[in-house]
C-alpha cells in the first residue's frame, strides 16, 4: 500500500527544495541584505530617532536584524506564496503528503538559511560600525530569530492562503511599513506612545525587536519576548492547518 | 445505460462494530449529490457518480460542466458547499497525509515551478512518499530525460504534460486522477500515455480521467460519465453510453441543449 514518508522527512525535503530556490535567487538575496544594510548605516550616522539609553549602534543592530527577519520571513514569503497559489504551484504540493504544516515548517527552515546570510553580513557591517554585542546573549538571540521566522512565515501563509495575490502584495507591504514605523522592530517599544506600548509588546514584531535588544544589548529580559513568539508560532501553526487553501 | 437513473449510494459498506473500521470498497471514488456555487454562479447541481476499483473511468463534458471542480473536490483541494465525496472510503477534505499518499494527481496545465528542471521537481516530490517509484526509469519511460536540461518555463505544453503525469505516478498511487492527460500531445506521445495509463490500471490502480476527447474515452475508458450543467447526464460502460450511433453522436445529443 502506498504510504507517506515520515513528517520529518517531508519537511526536510521541502526545506531543501525551498532553500535552494531562495539562495539561487540572487536579486532577491541582494535586496534582502541591501535594504537593512542601508537602514543600519542610516541609524548609525544619524541621531534620530531616539533609540533609548545605551550605545546607539548596540541598539540599532538588533533592531535591523529584527527588520531583516520580518522582511524575509513575512513580506517575502507572503508575496511569493500568494503568487504561487495564484499560478497553481501550491496545488501541486497540496495533493502530496506534505500538508499545510509541512509547508510552513519547510518554508521556515528555508527562510532561516537566508536569515543566516543576512545576520552574518549585517552583523559584520555592525561590527565594522562599532557594534559591541553581549556575546553571552547570542544563544537567546538565535532562538528568538528561529521563533520569529516560524511565527512570521506562519502569518505570511495565513495571509497568502486567504486573500487574492494582489491583496497579499498590498497588505504585506503595508504591514511591513507599519511594523517598521511602530511595530517595535527598529524603535524599542518603550520609545512608543504609552497607549500602544503594551499591545506592541505582545505583537511578534515587538517581541522580536525587544527580545533581540534584550539578548544582544542587555536591555531587559528575553523571557516575555520568547513566550510571545512561541505563542504566536504555535497559534499560527494550529490555525493554518484549518484554514489553509491550496487553490485560488 | 442509465440516463437519469437514481444513484444508489450504499456502495461503501462499513462494519460499525469492529475496531478495525473495515471498509469494503468496490467503488473507489464516490461522488454523491454535490452542490457548489462560485459566488452566484452554480457549478455543481446534484452531481452523483462513482468510479470502480481497478477500472478507468472517463469524465466527459463541455467546458463549465463541472469536471475540474468535481475532480478538485475529490483531490481534497476544494470543499463542496453540500454533498459527499469518498475516495478510498475517506473524505478527501483535510484528509491525512497517509490518505494523500494513496492518491496521485495530474493537474491541468500550470502549476509547475518555472525555474526548476523536471528531475529536480520529480525527485523532490518522490521524497514525500515512503516507497516512490524510481525517478530515472519513470523519466525515461515518459521521454522526460531527453529534455531534462531545460527549466519548466521553457518546456513545450506537451513536455509539461509529461512532467505532470510523472508527478502523478511518482508516489505509486492507488487512485489516479488525470485532468486532460493528453491535451496538446502529438499522436505518438498520446499513444505512449494511453499505454502507460492502461498498464497502471492493470496493476490494480483506479483511474479517473477528465477529457474532451471521444477517442481518448473510447480507447482508454472502461466506464464513461457524461456531465452537463453540473449534473450527470449519462453513466455506463463505453458501449452503453455510445449506444447505436457512437460516443460522439451520443455525447452531442446529451449535451446539446446546454450550449
């Protein structure tokens, strides 16, 4: 009787396939490093916006890394998956044993390979600009980035599964801008107006930004951000398997 | 012949009091009283038919008759507004990975990743299954090896059809859904595909083929289901549906009023 490969094997296969697809897309890779690099240089040379107390570059680099995670895991994947659905590419996977959660896991792992490239290059640029990270916070930072990638790919797939591809394109970019301005990525949540601060801390973007600053600049606790990202990741995975659509 | 005959449902009998959930399935695909709308446009209006185990069932019908909608529902890609589908005794909507492993699907044109070479895609799909067929012999058999150095977006329509068919076969399915499998193929390639489909059927696989081609239905099918306006207008063996005047004549008289 025909049987499915074990779930871990399916996820590994999908991850390898998607990783190669992402890493061979040179233009996209360039943009995913270049835009955050420009943001980092801008933050390092200007004196606004106020990033809070501490060395400016030490707060800027974690924020830019958080921005890079959101760009790659959320905006990039939402748009790509939206169009994959529209052009029927998802149907091909939808009839295999992979499943929505397998697709999410495969994409999250693939996205991490791009995030690794971004982190090495942006971290290197940060060091050149005088960044002095708390190296002891590195394991927590890596965990935050893994959870961040998982949560944001999950949200990306939810969007891509339910809206028309043009809608996904518009909304994914709009959300990216909103998160950049007030999502707690570049600007720490304690710099935000008091009215929204509490909410933004519970968003995956606020948790990722604050968490990376806490881990790498020693500016607070990483536990709440880790918990927030874990809850978002699990919630997205559960909801996704109920609402995901492979067809347009 | 059974024009408008009422469909008798209990073709799937389950023994309710066993732990094994034994199911005797003589009809591998059962479609019962499906209704579906896209917005205000009715697509399916009481669609009922079935496909027997180990036979080739051809689903014929004009554009808009509900062929692709029904097949997508049987593949678990779409959920009907009302009605019931069973494939291998299972509701295909949000079915398990184990169920999907038993079902092979050839989608209509489109759906192949443009920047990818055929062998890379087929090897990738093969990894989703516990005991897939070997990819190289399958590619040789379908003549894919000859154009494997080309990315999908540069393949001809016929070449893409062959890759899509290979994708459907790679997991050793027990049920095979083929959506217009020989559209755009030259006569040699068509004959090769028909031979392969018959061989697959002879190995015990249930095959459901949607087609516009009477020749395909006559050459390939054990049974024919003719659809029009989201309903079944004829259902039987090829000889029964063809009647005295042949399948083509019979088809036109069955579906004429819908045009």
